[in-house]
């Protein structure tokens, strides 16, 4: 018997909830649903789902509060669903520990891709464990050699600077997931960095000019405007 | 219109106004003094002196904010004229016959001009607001009018599929595909409406941040490629890294609308080119296609939102003609840029818009 991954969908709009359930069930996931935040919290402890798909606007509590309380005791992956105009909420949710986000209106392909990435990342264990610092990461023609601290495109060394390499390696470690500006700055320059995200942006522009054929049509590192960056999923 | 100081930029702005006021004040009065001094060598009469200073007071009042500089200019002129340009020279003497009258006249001129200038400014503000209101009203009117068509199609298609059990699979697929296209179109329109509300909300100032154009380009193009009727797009940006102050979501909207416009109205187009070029103090973004171009008679009205009422060519395909473009114009102008369109000699149309550079690019060189 196949054990199917269990996903908790927290959404107060019945039509959207049904839609998500239908898409996920059709693709081999087991789905349970909750309408309220309090209901969701008790279902998390009783059903132990592998993943939560959470709409930020809930009738009884702020979705951001739910993330905070879930994160206080478990690393269970959370994908946030939000409406496009609420930029700040999205970034706040991600910075509080949500793993990824979907913007309404989203396609079924996007939903499935996000779910797949989030579940795979929990399988691989915590991303900051030691094994990801060695070996290689490959996506298309891009290879990151963690041992030599090199990034190669078509087998050729791109000669990234120390900082540029660190950014690429960090994005690759979370490949497929969006990383916010604040998260990247915190990880790379530490909490004392006060200069805003321009230093990151300029580094990223230089990286693109080194690894992408056309910096305006990236193949490896994508920008989520106003949120952060996302590395393409690696080949497995 | 008074707004609370919300951040440092606002402070900086006030400071600049402050400096600008003093600069105008000093330059104008200085110039008046020089002219008077020169004229003194040519003619012995001094009837021109008060005239020149009245003119100076007028210029200062008209080109500065509030009453302060105008009145100050009047007082300084009265004393200055008395000191330097009337007998006894280089000496203050208020006992000259008729002097109180001159003094009062100067003050009155300063006061009247400052009042006039503030009135003009209020009028201008009102005019801008009325214009903005007009665009918003136009938009809402045509939207409420034209949303019915796709909604009818979506609702009708779905209930037909649900109720007509005799439909072939192919017919069902066709109906649902149509509903999907209309839903996508609706969601693009909603994005446009959201963009407008982002600009004309309570605080009508844009929330700008320093952004890289290539990032905005790539997201707009990525989104565009998901369309079923997308044609190939080629994108290029300058090699140099340049951060520009903008609201990235709105600029993405401009690009999406321009690409959408090319696809919807550029009959026979096979490709779109998006390009950014640095010019003097600004960046010019161009969206070019190889379609049928723009009808010459429409060119002057493309961006003013009047096309959707013109009534001609209103087949289903030209729904919302011009709405997207007037949204583009609103967004670009809110950024302090310009937008225009031309037909290319080799065929096809080119839409260009500019974004001013912030002049703070040294900040990011750290």
C-alpha cells in the first residue's frame, strides 16, 4: 500500500478550498481541510499532516498568527496563499517562517510545483545540515561545486566573487523556494547590516551578468518582485 | 494640501524647497541691484529704481511658496532702495517726502502677488485632482460596462456544461476553454483596477523603492509567456547595473499592458522586443512589435482613455481599447516620466516610456 502525503488546507472560501482539494487529490495527495485557524491548530496536532496550505485571511485569526504559533513547535512546511495586492503580508509571512507562497489567481501547475518542492525539502532534512555543503548542485547547464566553491555554466567557471558565490550557494540550498531579501541579508551579512537591500540587489545583478545568457531573461535565478529571489529546482 | 512628514525624503524635500526659496530671493534681488547700479552710470534720474524693485518683488512672490519670501523681498527692497539708490546714497533716510507711501506700496505688491501665487497653486492642484478623478471615473464607467461580456461568457459556458448532458466532450472543452480565456482576461483587468487604486488612494504618493529594471522585465515577460496567445519576446537591458526608483509592481503592469496591447491589436505580429536604454538622467524603455502598426488617426488619443467611447471598431476583440494604455500613462506620469507611441517605418508599432533616475545612485555603490 502506498502511504500518501497528507496535506492540510486551511481556507475559509469553500470554492477555493474545494478547488485545491480536487487538484491535490487528483495528484495523489491525501487532503484534509479546515476553515478556521483554531480548527487548523487542533488538526495539526491530531492528524500530523506533512504540509499546510494556508490562506492568510481567516475568519477567526490572522494567518500570520497561525504561522507564528505553528513555528513555535514544529518545522512543518507551510505554503501561504494570498491575494496579489497584499505584498507586505506575504513578505511578513515568509519572514516568520512560511516556506513559500502562492498568489491568487494561481494555476494548478504552480500549486503542485510549490507543494512538491516544500515536501522534498522536509524529506532532505533541515537545509542547514552539513551534507549540503559538499557535493554538487546541478540545474540544466549550471553546476555548483560546493567543495571547490565554484559555479560553472556549460562547464566553464563563472569566476564569482566570494559574496556572489555565497548568495548562489544559499539560493541553491533552498532551490525552488523563494527567499526574501531580509532572509538573504540576514544569512549573508548578519544582523548588523543596516544598509537596506541594495547591496544584495547589486550583487545579484552582477551574478546574473556572469551566469545568465541574458540578464533580462534569467534561466536559473528568478526575481519575485517586491519579495525576493528563487533558484530554479535542481535536477535530481 | 498639508501632509504629515512621514519620512526622511519628505524632510529632504522641505529642505530643498527652503534652499530654493532663499536662492530665488537672493538671485532676484541681487540682479535687480546690479541692473540699478548699471543704470545709475548711464542716467542720473532714479525713477526706474522703484519699478525694477517692484518687478523683483513680483518675481520672488510668484516663484516661491507662501508669503514669507515675497514680503521679505518687499521690506528688503524698500530699505535697500532707500540705502543705495536714492539720495542721500549709502545712507538710510526715511524722512524723504513720500517715502511711507513707497514703503506701503512695496509691501502691498508683495502681499498681493504672494496671495495670487498661492491661489494659482491651489488651482493647479485642483486641476490635477480633477484630471485624476476624470480618468478614474472613465475607467470605472467603461469597466462596469464591459465586464458583463466576459461574465456572461464564463457563467453561460459553465452552466451549459453542467446542464446539457448531451454535449460532446469536444464541445465542452471548447466552452470551458473560452471561459478560461475570459477569466484570464478578467483577472488582467482586475490587476489594472488595483494599479489605479494603488496610485489614486488616500495618500496619492507612490511607494517607490530602488529597483533593477531587468528584474521587473523578467517577471513581466515570465507572466506574459503563460498566455496561450503569447508570441516570442526578446528582452535586452544595458550592461551597466542601474537602480531606479519606482513602484515595481506598477511598472510591471505598464509592461504587461503594452505587451497585451501589442498582442491584442497588432494584427499579424510575430515578435515583441523590449529594450531599455540609458539617456540623459533617465531610462527609456521601448516595447516594439512587428504587427500592423497603429492607425494614424488614433495616435493622438491613445493614452487619454477616450478611445473606448469612440464606438467604432467595437468588435469583441477591441474591448477595453485604450484602458490599458491610459493606465500606463497614469502610472508613468505618477513616476515623473513620459509615454508615447510611434509607427515604425519598417512596419509595426513602438511604445516608449521614460523613468527618471533618482540621482542617488551613489548610495548603492557601497
